[in-house]
């Protein structure tokens, strides 16, 4: 789950990382009031789950409450690379002497957390990695040993910071960022820019914070930060119904039982020249309600032209799933062709049930490949 900048900063603050004071605003009037409360110049910042807001015009300095109100009116409703701005973060403006970059994320290859730090902050880190790779200091942390203070010093010296006060502050922030990363079960904690003010104060001016969905049960307060309105409407519907669904951009709706089987189905559809519209895992059951829920989500995508059920009966028997499909199709009208591949426990009985009772737009196949070819030919 990705957090908004202001939410990430709240977690930074809880971990002891210095951030600027600010307020959330959802209207120009609130932005004005927030600026009056904060006093002095502020930055009006679009809160969207995508980077590069500055370049898109979603971050503006305001010297007065009137100016903040005007900027807020301009930024609210703005579309930043497909994300519509519906909330703002009004923050006390900082004076910036230097902009650094600091992050900790997982290095999947090494299977350990990886710090990256450079004094070339503020711009895209990919650009630094490409044009100036020696300026980017990388350091792995052994998750069993945990973070060691020398690691912070290595990052700081490696990046060439020579001011002692700055060294101390950055090192402390590095250690606290690791604490936040582990403590909140994060996948990514990125600070770009980490700034140094003209007075030599170091603080986080931006935050990109991604928390592992699977660990949210341990952090109910973080789970509550999810902005349900920002999600893709189909993925939101799926979440509400407890359906495991990921939107893709093809025309063949896919439904299977078991994540591995569904992944294989996506490959086979591609192999026979089709394009999957989604990933959808029915899970262990195959009862009518589960099938109805999944079909509702899949068919809410206007791009879907044909649907493939790929079922391998194990503990859940094929005849049960066939009854679930029949009951579901009895409850809802679907015009798109539906191909059902049933194999495994009680497959023959399942196929017989479907062949005898299913509506005319339902086709039964025995193998994954033949089912994939059939559904692609029907779209
Ligand atoms: P991003 O563009 O989405 O990464 O948003 P950031 O929060 O990183 O802001 C982009 C840029 O706006 C920063 O790199 C700064 O140069 C500038 N900026 C943001 N906040 C302030 C501030 O308080 N004072 C000043 N002077 N510039 C700021
Ligand atoms: Mn940034």
C-alpha cells in the first residue's frame, strides 16, 4: 500500500525523523485557513500517489493565505499522470541550501534491505544512477544482524559529506529511517529531497512510503490510511467483495482457482495470441457466491469480450465448482461467451453438469490449451 506524502511524513515523525509542520486541506478555503494557522510562507503540495509532482506544477510556494488559496484552487482537480488531485498538504516552507536523496528498499536479488544515498538529490534517482553512478552510495543491511551505526557513517562519508554537524544529523536520520522501514513493515522508504537548510538543519522534505499489504494487520492505524476513493474502481469493488483481482489491459476475462494456475492461464492466453483482461483467483472455494462476486468484478470491465474459467479440482471438486458456476449464471445475465475448462477431481461429472444445464454461451473444454484457443476464437 502506497501512502501519501503527508502520511509518510507522519510515520517519519513518529520514527523521530525531522519534517516540517503542515496541514491537510481539501478545499481552497481550508488551504487558506491552514496557511493562516501555520503563519509565514507555505508550500501547497498536491497529494497523489505518483512522483514528479513538482514538474507537473503540483507543488507551489505561497507567501500569503490569499496566494495559498489561489494555488490550492489551481492544483485541486489537476490531473497528474492519471491521478486527480483531491487533497493537499500545506506545509511551512523551508529554505533550501542543498538537496540530497536517501532511501531504503528491498534488494530482491540480495534478499536484504538496501540503502541508497547521494548528495545529488531533488532530481530523478534513475538519472543519477545513469549519468553519475559513482555519486550513488549503496549499502546492504543484514536483516539478522540489524542496522549497525557504522553503516550510517559509511553512507555519509561515502557520499562525501564533510560538515560534522551535517554528518551527525544525516547518520541519525539513516538509523531512524531503518527503524521506520522495519517497524512499519515497509517495502520502500524514500526521502527525495532530504534537505539541508542554510542554517545547517537536515530534514525530510518529501516522502515516498510503501507498506507491505500482508503486514497491515499488524498496523491497524496505517491500514486506516488507505484512500479507498483513489483506487481503481474495479480493484476497490474486488477488495470489498474479498476477490483477488488485478486489472490488466486485454479482452479475455480470466477466472481460476489458485494463483499459480491463474498465472499459467495468463501465459497460455498470451501464447495463443490473446490478451488477458485481468488476474482473478477464486481461491479454494467455488461456491455460487464466490463465482458471482468474481464475475461481477470481471464483467464490470467494459473491455472484457469473453471469459475463461480455468478450474483444477483438488480438494474442491469439479462438480461443486460446476454447480457454483450454474447457480451464479442463474443469478446474473452474462452475454459474453464463457469457456470453462474443468480438470481434476470429478471433472467428468462437472463437465456433464455444465453441458446439460448451462446456457448456450457456455462452452466446456478439457484442456487448458484448447480452452484458451476456444476463448480467443470467440472474442
Ligand atoms: P515531487 O516533485 O513529487 O518529488 O515533490 P517534492 O516534495 O520532492 O517537491 C519537489 C521540489 O519542490 C523539491 O525538490 C523542492 O525543490 C521544491 N520544494 C518542495 N518543498 C519546498 C519548500 O518548502 N521550499 C522550497 N524552497 N522548495 C520546496
Ligand atoms: Mn520528491
